[in-house]
C-alpha cells in the first residue's frame, strides 16, 4: 500500500472510532443487553452483529462507488456527494430521531440490521466516501475497464471498510466494557455530550469541503 493512502485510511479509522464512542451507535445497546442478562459475555456477543451491521453500511456505499468509478471519474461524484452530505447534516440538525424496533430481545440478525440502519441513517458511508474517492484509481479512457483497475478499487473498498470497522469496534468495545464494569449507565445523565449535534455539523462541513476542494 502506498504511503499516500495511509493518511486517508487513518482518517477513516478515526471516523469509525467517533461512531464507536456515540452511545446511540451501539455500545449502549451492548451494555443494556449485558445488564439484562447480567453477564459481560452478553456485551461481547453483541459487539459482533453491531460491528458487522456498521461495516455493511460502509461497504455498500464504497463498493457502489468503486464499481461506478470503473467507468466514471471520481470528480463526477463530487457535487452529488457534497450536496447529500450537507443535506443529511441539515436534516440531522433539525431532527434527531433514531430508528427503533424490536425491543431488547433481538437475535444476531436483528441486531445486525439495526446497526446497519443506524449507520446508514447517520450517513456513515457517505462521510467516508470523499476520502475513499481520493484513493481509488481514476477512470481514464479504456484503462478504466482493466482487471487491475477493478481489483485495485475493490481492494481499496474492502480496506476502507475494514479500517472503519476496526476503529468502530475498538472504541465501542472499550466504551461498553468501561460502562458495564466500572461506571454504570448513570454516567450518561451527568456526562452527556451531544455527539449527534457534532456529527451533524461534521457532515455539513465535510459536504462544503468536498465541494470546495
């Protein structure tokens, strides 16, 4: 992997970490399941579908971009991605509702779907997209249809998904463990930070930067 890819991949990993620290993105659900079953193993078990669902939300977006990028230059995505990011950020500023469903008695499949929908609603994949598009092989005439271009873009899509998923998993696991074993869920009442507001502003800022740069 080229050194020029390390910075955007590191940023994608940090985005995953930011999602991981948000209670609404998974660790609070894992802690609730642990408290319900009264054992730490339930917390660890919940992390598998939570991470899988989150990673799938990233993979869907970047794989579509990678496939489309075989025939289209990355610059053609610039305006629609910027508009979508900014619009999603404005929407999240106005309305902070989250997907709800199933209660706490859910299996691995249901928890995976819940995590996928939460990440999708938060625009996780779209947030990663500008960085990902900067790493894929640009379309340049007939070369854009070569097997090497296809495999390179697909490999970068997988790498970006794994990097984001790793950041999410590490922070989600750490937050769930600390809350479950050390401080308890009562910390949310006294130490709450509006991460949804921060994420909405970040979406708008990324949309503006995507269009401007």
